[in-house]
C-alpha cells in the first residue's frame, strides 16, 4: 500500500470517529466542532516540540574536528613522502 | 564470482567515492581508508566527473603508491549526477559488499570497521551511518543549519515512518545485490537521492541497521546547502509519500 494511503486511512478513521461524536452528541456539539482545530494545533505543537527538543539535544562533536585536523596533517606528511601531490588545494 | 567469494567465506568491500574537484581530499581519504582497513579485502572505486582541478592525476599517483588493483579510477567525461555515479561505480565493483561515501572528509574512514562489524554481527543488508544518536554528531553547523536539519527530520519521521533516524546521510554499506536492486528503482537526483534509496529499501523489507558516525562539515571547499535544497527536499518528501 502506498504510504500516503496509510496516512489517509488514519485520517479517515479519525474523521469517522469525529462525525460519530457529532451525531451521538455525548459531548455538547459546540465542543465537538472545535476538535479538528485542537487536533491540528496539537499536531503543530508536537512538530515544534520535536524540533525544539532535537535542537537542544543536537549531538555535536567539536573534538572530532581537532582529531580530523591531526589525521589530515599525518596524511599529508605520508603522502608527500610518497610522491603524491598534496601541495595546493 | 559473487557466489564463489561468499562460499569461501571471504568478503570483499568495494568503496565507491564520487568526486568533483577533490584533488586534496581524495588523497587524504584514500590514505585514511588504508590506515583504518588493515585486515580487510577492499578496493576503492573513484568515479570522477571530469574535474578540472587535476583530481584524476592525484588518483593516478595514488594508484602508483597503493596499486592499480586497490584503487580503480573510473572517470566520466562531465558532471552527470550523484545517482548515476553510483551506478557507474557499481558496474566496476568486484566486491560482494559496496560502501558509498563522500570524498570531502565529512565521512571519516575510521568508521568503516564499525560498519563492517555491524553487518557481520547482524547480517544486515544495509548499514547506514547516523548522526543523530549517541556517539554520533555533527560539527561545523550553525543554528540555521541545525534547525533546517531537525525540521526536515521531524517532517520525514512524521510522514514517512522510514525506520531509520538519519535519512539524508550518505555514508552507507550495502550488500551489492541489494544496492543494485534498490538503485534501479530510484529516480530522484542530488540531495533527495539518498533519502529515496533508504526509504525504498525500508519499504522492500530489507534489514537495515544503523551505526553512529560523526560528521565534520567540509574542511576544504564550501558546503552546498541553500534555499533550493529545502524546496527540493519538500518535493522529494511529497514524491516519496505518493510513490512508496
């Protein structure tokens, strides 16, 4: 099944549930009408939250840059000794 | 040939590196690969897209040093795109595993042993490097770049459920047959190519494992991410939603 169909299925299921709620009027209708807005807002909040958390916990590796510089220096010495042209970039 | 090698229980790894104007970086990467893969049978396939800076001359010097059977230069006349570079390199690969990595030192060869180890332990069809788990990481990105990256990742995780944490990373090890299978169904170009590869592989049910890698942004030369890449990414995301 194409992935977009899976997502649409979920959306249809949610809307069916919502329409059911509207018909049954267990909760007052005025509240039920607002549910899709809550849904979209909470989806947006989830997205922003995930981006925020991801940003705060973004793994960085400054020490790797230093290690790489060492490796580059080592490689240059070896390559120069063995006749590989690493002079200018 | 592939079967024969597998019967002997001996794996060979073909490392495909596409290059364009990477004369210094390719030499450094080759040195580091030989440094970190000592007891492994491997070959390096450099696919150079007609670099004007003399990348191919440097590769020829490296062939003198390390041997023409270990470093294969398979140039193309001009820039023809990343996806086709892998297809081109794959044609000349004699190993039963293929590693694809960038030449610009953002992918450090010291992680190659962990890719190989992970594959041997799990029997995975694909091992992909991820920057977003413990032990991985990124260096040299400003806040904007991090924000874009996280936003893109959240979007992809929410809509595609790809089953891997790092979709756009391009440091990966494939079983050769799996790479051949997946690459034949991929149509995206450039930036989205890597994402489509891993999503298609995941949908086809291939066993995918991850290893942490660190990513130090281009040391020599400039990085290539701009506004048009974001648009391309979103297009790619929509394309994958309806086709996979």
